[in-house]
C-alpha cells in the first residue's frame, strides 16, 4: 500500500519529534559529562564527531554531512 503525502508528512513530524527528544536527552547527558569529566570538552566533542562520521558511512549516509550535523549537535545547549 502506498503512503499518501499527508501520511508521509505525519510520519516525518513524528520522526522529527523523536529527534528533538533525543537531542534534548543528549544535551542533558553531555552537560552531566562536562560537569563530571576531567577530559577536555573539545576532545569529547571530536570523539562524537568521529563516531557520527563512522556511523554515517556504515549506514550509507554522506560522511561530510554527518560531520557537519555532529558539529552542530555537540555545540547544542539548553536555553537559558
């Protein structure tokens, strides 16, 4: 059965909500790590970017695009 445009848009919105929920969770976890870790935060960020690039490649996604997204994600903070 083919998905209608409307159904696809609803599915996309659902996925976008899930992504935002996961980003919120990641930001909270990263704040905890930054507070408790003696590691340089930039080192942790570079590890995350490398992880994203490797995972993207494994999934057939563009590595460069994944790195760009990862760099934005690791800089994401809670609103003041």
